[in-house]
C-alpha cells in the first residue's frame, strides 16, 4: 500500500523528566482517543532509561483509569534474548514501570520468547513474526501500531538495527535474529524497518548531549544504513521528543511548540 509519509518534527523540553512527562501525556491522549469508540490500539514499546521513564510517568497519571485497556495490545521493537527474569530484559522493565499496573488481559502482552522457554534465537524471531501476522492488516503480516516508541543510541541505532549492519536494510522479513550485537547483550530479536515504518506515529525519544549528533544527522536526511534513526518514519507523524541538551543542532524551523 502506497503511503504518504509525514514530515519530521521535534518537540523540545528542558530536561529528561520533562521529556518523559510530555511523551506520557501524548501517549495517554492518543490511546484514549483511539479506544474511545471501541477500536483496538497496538502500541510498540522501547527499552532504555527513557522508555522506562515514559511508562513510569504514564503510571502516575490518573487518566490510565479512563482507558479500556482490554483494547490495547503491547509489543516491543526489539528484545534482548535473555531469560524472562533477567533485569536486562526490555519487556520486564516495561512490566515493572507500567504494564503490571494495568487491567490488561495476558494475551494483550506480546513478548518475544526467552531462552528459558526452550527455544533458540532463530525460533524466537520466527515465533514473533508469526504472532505479528495474526494481527496483520492491509495485506501486510503485521499490525499498524497506533504509536511506536523508539529510543536512539549515540550511534543513531533504533530497536536493534545498528549502523552498517545487514539487519537495517532487510525489507523482506518482519523480525530478525541479531547476533554479535555491538551493544550488549550480544543476542537480540528486532523488528525490521518495514514493520516500524508501518506505524501511524513513530515517536523517537532521546535525551543528552551525546545524542545531539545522531539527532542532527537523522533530521538532515543521512543514509539510514549508516544512521538508522534517519530511516524511521511514521505514516502520519514522525516526532523526535528531546531535551535541550540533545537539541543543540536542531534547526528552529523543525521545532514543534504545540504538539
């Protein structure tokens, strides 16, 4: 399906805490609007300190009691292939920050399999692709996420799509196993660009001066093979939520002061 891609915009807050609060506010507003008339909302989460901070800020918002969470399905853009109780596991971090506090049906939480489930890395990736396909739409074997959260590394990586590695250019698979990751742990499972970019809204969340260069390159249209964040594009909106330290190289005309 041919889609008109959105332009990229930047929302700046003074501090990382301010960024987390702003993103949490937009997240709850969007999910509430999406589910108000009984529509499903598929949400793709990210890990890292800011991924957890956004969910923790949402957990403290009274509006979580106004949402029918039975209509919300949670996924992850990537997962570290470690046991389910390993503190490095992204889905465990998300559960502790928010998901375990919500009245969510167990089947609405779509986690990547773990080594303790008795599967290998390739099997875990294949199983996740099959799970995505159960909710496919528009002839695509994956759902269109209402919101897809992405962290951005100082090297410009998103999910477990790292610069100048083959995974970032794959378009004929939904999910890939990742070995010898340049960032530990070495084994991971990641969604591919076609799945991430099928999202209605892609929200990239990044803070700190060490992210300024990656943000500048992403906004300037660098090659996504070398700067994966440059290739992240939602169908309706693509928004970078950043703090002032990360925004040092952002052109003023790209800053959205209202979103």
